[in-house]
C-alpha cells in the first residue's frame, strides 16, 4: 500500500463510507444495528458518540484518533481484505481501517455476531 492512497483514505469522511457498510450488510440480510454494534465494539464509541462523528463528517484519521478505546481483541482480527493480510499491515491507522472493513465483510458473509466480535 502506498502512502498517497493511505493519505486519501485517512482524509475520507467516515460518514461517506458508513452508508456503504450498511448497504453491504443489508444486501445480505443483516442490519444497521449490527453494523453499529461492530463499529462500537471495535472503537469504543457508544451509539450517541458514533452518531456525532457521522454528523460532524469526521475523517477516518480523526475518527480513529478520537475513538475511546480500540478493542483489546482487535488483534484477533486476521485474514485477507483488499488483497492484504490485516495482521501484517504496518501502518497502525490503515490497520484499524482494514479491521473495520474485515468485520463488515464477515457480517456480510453471514458470520455470527459472536464470531465477528471475537467472543
């Protein structure tokens, strides 16, 4: 992954990608609530603070910088996303973005919430 692409992703508004997460999940019979649960699990936001980030059109960099706490089990998120092994991504911020992509992907693929949330 090159730094130009990374910088572009970091400056993207989380709010502009969020509807795509929901759409991807709903196309496979999953819900917005499940998407929100996953995001809150990963970042430590609660539904109210998550909505505030969306309303403020916060970029990904700020979204993760302001996240109350990355879930300690995030390191258990492994596998391929967009051609990269999430556990091997060296840039910490890009890794967090890909963790989120991977979790939404698992939701859309029909995994149980228990498995997705690494319980």
